[in-house]
C-alpha cells in the first residue's frame, strides 16, 4: 500500500485533504474535551460546621478546665492537711430535739399493744380442721389400698432390701467357709506337728481369746442380727403370699 495519506472521500490534493482532516479531528477532540455534562456528577459540598463541632469542643474544654481546677484545689487542701493538723473541728455537740416526739412514742405504744392483742387472739383460736383425724383417715385408706392392690407398697425398695440381704448372707457364708477352711488347715498342721508344738499353739490361742473378749460378743450380736433378718424376710414373704 502507498505510504501517502489515503482519504476516504475522493480529492484532488492528498496533502490538503490530510491537513483539513487533521484540523477537523483536532477541533472535534477539543469540543469533546470542553463539553459540559448535563448531569452533575461532582461530589457534594462539605460544610465544616457539620464535621468539626466547635461548640462541643469548647464545652468539653471548659468542663476539663473546671475538673482540673477542682482537683488542684482539693490537692492543695490535702497537702495543707498533711503538713498541718488541719483547721476543721468535726465535733458536733448538737442535741436533736423534736416537737412531736411524745406523740410519736404514744402512737408506737398503741400500735404495739394492738398487735399483741391480735397475736393473742390468733394464738387462742382453735383450728376448725383436725389434722389428726386426717392422718387417721389416710392410714385407713392406705390399708384399704394395700388390701386391694396386687403388689405391696414400695415393692421396688423391698426388692432392693432383699438383694442387699442376699449379698450380706453370701458374704457371711464366704467368711464362714474361709474360717472353716483355715481351721481345717490348722488342724491338719497341728496333727502333723509334735505334741509340744500343739500345746504351745493352744496356749497362744487361749491368750488371744482372753485378750479379745469383744470378738465373741460381736459374733453373738452378728448371729442375733442374722436371726432377726431371717425372721423379717420370712414375715415379708408370708405377707406377699397373703
């Protein structure tokens, strides 16, 4: 392609056409650059008195100044009191006097007397409902319920008690079995030993029994408790069967 200017429209002189087109284009660019917008897109104007509140700052400074002045005065007073004993006499010998003291005292006495009379009447008043009869009727109703019901009252607690009793019986049986086994072992060992050693062991056992008489009483009390527990369990089983 030729390097000279190529106009869109036909022309006689390409140099002049190029000059004219460049001039028209520059004028167009200047008009576009200098064109004013129809819509105002500028940011809004900022007012200083809305952002910087001078009156508020002034009031704050005055308040701080008064606080500082009061603090300075107090500090001066405290320092003076610390340096000297102070000039303040805080003793007050004034006796309070009241014009209606006697009237208020009589009114108080009257009110207390009325309250005591009301309390006496309340305490002397007998109740219209007898709680003893209510307890008796409730016991009768509970007996009727026990007779009608299929299971006894608090049967789950009775089951727990029976389980605990069984556990205790098993423990006691195991203890007895262990004692029997130990006694058998001792008898066997005695039989195997010489008669002199047996006599020495018997003497030691007798001394231990004499030193510990409380164990025998404890064994007797345990046997009595076992007999009582067995009797209670039998009575409960008879009641449940009935």
